[in-house]
C-alpha cells in the first residue's frame, strides 16, 4: 500500500472520528454511518488487492527458484539441510494476531530470510506460547540460520508434544550430524525410518544415516543407506555425490566414478550434479577426495 493511499485512508478515518463525536441529530449520525461503511469497504477492497499482490509475489519467487535451482537453498556442500517445503499455514483470525506472524514466518523461510522468520515466529510464540505450528517453523528457521543449539531446543519441545513428528526427528538428526553427536543422530534418524509416516522424512533419514556412517568410516553401511536413498528419491543428487565418496574410500574407485557420472547425468542443472562432475575432474587430475564433513 502506497504511503499516499495509507495517509488518505487515515485522514478519512480521523475526519469521520471527529464528525462522529460531534454528531447530535439522527440525520448527521446516519450520514456518518454511510461514511464509515464506505471507508470500511474501501479498506477491505485494498486489503483484498494487497493479498492478491502478495500471492503474486510468492509466485514470482517460485518462478525464480525454478529458473535458478540453487536459489533459496543452502550453498552446495557435503551436508545440505533438508529442503524446506512445508505446507502454507491455514490462516485463521485470532484476537491475538499470532496466526499472522506464523504465516509471515512461513513466507520468510520460503524466501530464504531465516533471520526475519525467526523474529516473526518468536512474536507468534510470545502471543500464543506453545503453538506447535509456530514452534515447528521456528525450529526450521533456526536450523537453516545455523543456530543449531536453539533449533535443537525448539525441536525437542516439538517432539515432547508430537513424538511421531518425523520431520522434526530428521531435523534433529541433521543437527546432531552437524554437531558430530553421531549416537543421537542414529537414534532419531532410525526412529524416523521406523515411523515411516512422511515420505520426505524417510528419504532424508536414509540419506543422513548414510552420512553418519560415512563419517564413522563404515563405508559398506554408508553405501547401503545411500542406495536406499536413491531408490526412494532418485532426484536427490547429493546422494550420488556421497555414494561416490563412500565407494571411493571403500576402495571401489571405478564404482565411485560411476556414481559421480550418474549424478551428473541425472540433472545437469542441479548444483550437486556440477559437484559430481567436479569430483570426476578432481580424481582424473590426481586430486584428494574430501573425507570429512565441513565444521
């Protein structure tokens, strides 16, 4: 809403407020009533148009992400966070206004503004403490912002209320992997697989377990989990990259090259496909394959 339009509406409001206070007879009050109704309709119409514009902006953001697959994702590296694809919250009017901050938080995560999302979702929880949707989204925002300790605490509170929340579990598993708390990572990721109530969670649980065993130099186990990952999600190109690393360190160098070649062929526009090609170039030049996850 432009500043001139907002100023005009506020000016009308103030004029009506003055006239309402001074209205003494029925005819004047009836005239003020008509002005109030007209102002309400004008504001309501502006809000509808703004809502449509807001949805249009989201559409632009989605189109941009499709044109540039790396947009909105963390930089390509050996431990990508789960891609945020949460469903848009169903906005319900509430007298506290918490739902507005929840929707805003979801939008900001989707657009990659994780710091802004954290602010908005903390406001939602200040208005409605314990709101599970706000807690889940806050955990996502904190994790993607790399505030791992805060995210761990937030997701732990989510799991206390919803032990079968598989997405929260794989996010805890990812954080434990990043913090190199491998025992807890295995516990949460294995439970997500046993729950098997969310396809995305099951996919990432297998992938992250593969990374845990790769870090522990248990290469056969790592390959087993990466193999299952690629059955569940053949478009998760990072699994080809890490399958190649697992096979390389297990001594199967031809198999490693095959995995990287398959990853590059699967989707040449994916940033992980480029990393697969980079690995092929690296080993062809006699370079050193990275063994550990970055800190």
